[in-house]
């Protein structure tokens, strides 16, 4: 819970700075946050260093500065990361990125979802489904497509907190429950 509160606080702060500077800055900070987070997630040792209270803050700042120099980020984002180091919050960078992305999606009117099917779909069909959902929801839609043979057939669509289960497996489970109840 504390982790979520901290991530929200810092991502909102960076987002607010981006809003003051305009849409391009919002996007740029999101990309920089994503690049730095990807670097950290690919190297688990970095996260352990960030979490380690024995390692001095100055050493963490030096490491972060070197990493940021490799990926080339703005001065504002460098300052943001130095603040995270000073406040011992670098270990929350992945959560900060995730929440920042949610804020950016809301700002841009983007909805993210996941569509699970039993078989791989053709690209044309995927695009058709995505555009249909965009028309229905009147928002830009980003879909992640996955294959799960366990659903047997049909689709399962997850958008935010809602799950629309039109899979054959779900229909069979409903039928099974009806038979158990004697309907």
C-alpha cells in the first residue's frame, strides 16, 4: 500500500511538471521514464542497489547519473531521478512508470485492454477488432493480444477493471452450474 501511495505521488509530480510544459513534455517524460525503467528492469542488480540502505546516496546518484547519460534524458528528468535518490525512492521507479502511464493514458484519452483468444488471429482481424472497439468507446484503444488454448474458443476481453468473458470455457461452466442446480 505504501509503495502505491509513493508511486502515485511522484508520478503525479512529474506529470504536473509535464502539464505545465505542454503535451510534448508529457510524452517525452513518459518516454524517458520508460527508458530508465526498462534499463532497471533488465538489470535486477540495479533495483537491489537502489533498495540497499547501506549504499550511500551519493553513490546511487553517481550510478543514476551514469545510466541517464547513456540513454540521454532531459535535465528535468535527471533532476527528478536525483530527487528520487535523495528521498530514497529509486526502488519505486517501476511503479512510478506504471502509474505515470495510466495518467498519460487518461490525459490522451487512451484505453488499454487485453484480448485473449484460443487461436492466433490474423493482423487484419486484430485491427478490425481494435477499430470496432475504438468506435464503440469513442476513445483510442491499445489492445494486447494473447493466445490461451485453455479457453477452448471465443474471446475474453479485459479493459481496465472489467472482464468480458465470451469464451467457450465460461459458457460450459455456466451450463455445468445450471445442470447442478437442476435448471
